[in-house]
C-alpha cells in the first residue's frame, strides 16, 4: 500500500445522528473503529457534534495563550511527563511550544490555570469557558471511542468504570519552521503514553501518522471537523498488544504557524489486561500497572527509549527483554 492510496485510509464518520447503540450503524461503525485501531493504531474521525464557532474559539485561545511572555508560560509546571510547559529552541528561537491544562473537564482546574497565566486580569472567563467547552467536547468523542472499543471486545460492562476513572489533559501547541527558513523535522517519531490521544489543529499541514499494518507514513489532512484518534502505550498494554501504540511525528514546512490541540486520556487507577484479551494466540504480555507510574518511569529514560513504545514493555512487560 502506497502513501497516496488514500481510499484505504481509516476515516470514520462519528457524527451521524443515527449512531446509537444496538443499531446496525452503531455495530458497523464500532467494528470499523476496532479494525482501524488494530490494523493502523489510529483513525481519522469525522466529528461535528459541537458548535461551529468552537473550532475558531479554541484557536484564538491557543494564540492568546502561546503569545504570552516566556516567563509567564514557564509557570505552567507539572511533574507529570508532558503535562507542563515544553519548548524546543533552534538558533535561539522557539520552534515548538506547548502548555498543558490537566483535568480540563473540571471548570475549577481551568480557572486555576487561567489565574496562573493572567494573575492581574479578572476577565479571563472567555478563555476558561472556551478550553472547558473544548475539553468537554473532546471527552465526549474519546468516550464514544472507548464505548465502541470495549463493546467490540465484549467488555462493555467495564466501559463506565473505565470512563469514570479517566483523567483528561489538554495541550495547546505551536509549531514553526526553523529560523533559517528550512522545514522543521526535529520532531522525532514517537508514541504517546496516554490511553487514547486525540489530535486536532488549524489548517496547516504537518502531522504524520504511521500505519502499523502497512508500515507507511500518512499525512493528516486537517479540517475543523477532523480529529486524529491515536492509540497510546496504555491501551496497547490493556489490549494485550491487539492494538499497537501509534508512531506519529510533525514535519513542519509551512511559513505559517501551526497550532495543534492534543487531548490525552489517562487512567487514575490500575490498568490491567482483561482476561478476555488473553488466549493461546495472545499470551499475557503485561503486568498490572499504574498509569502515573508509567509516566514517572518515562522521565527516567534516555531519549531514544522515551520515543519507543518498548518502554512500556520494559516497565510492565512479562518479558523484560526489548530490542529498540
């Protein structure tokens, strides 16, 4: 399969108003979600169940936040890997920046973040309301995917407990070309440590997704209603390697700034592989683990292993040997 054979790309419509449990449409869509995640590690969701102005509102909020002075953005500290302020510098100029709002589905956490960034202003309600509404919309999409995946494995009885134990992180991200005008390819291929990641963005190309089945990289073609739904390391362990964590990267060529919104789900408790996921073709590959423990372990690793999904095997795999 070549990179230009877009007819086979996993693009799934999750917007249909008739998409309800126990219907034929639900069952066929559910099976498509599972197939895409098992074959590719990701799929593109067409999703428009949100106010049309929310896409522009979150873009404006990202610009407002990321235009703050560096000393303000540095206040976004978080000991969890990938949760606080991160920047990449090239020739003295930032070519990538990102800030994280943990527990974005909690309006109080959004207010706390806003006060941290704008301590002398009392009119940051709009930013707060925007990121909270956006996080809520993303959580609804993530939970729809979770319900479909769990049901496809006959594990729907566990779905609500999983959802109630989820913690959501929203990261607002900014990418630039290199200062010398050359394309920015410094963002190495990596997997996320999340359970599920959902990536959304403005109209500037750059995101590349690798298909597990075909070993081919595909460019994500953005639109306001398109979301890249990506398998993280945690769902790889939960599924006993039936779903592999997706490798992805950014290759930034445009002279315009690329803004991206990363929505990441994490489990607050223990993650265990359900016994239904274990059989003679899929022997148990992972021990139960705490998701935050995986994030802590990530912080201890060298860069080459951080980017590789084998770090999860090292952390909680039954077989400790790995070959990066």
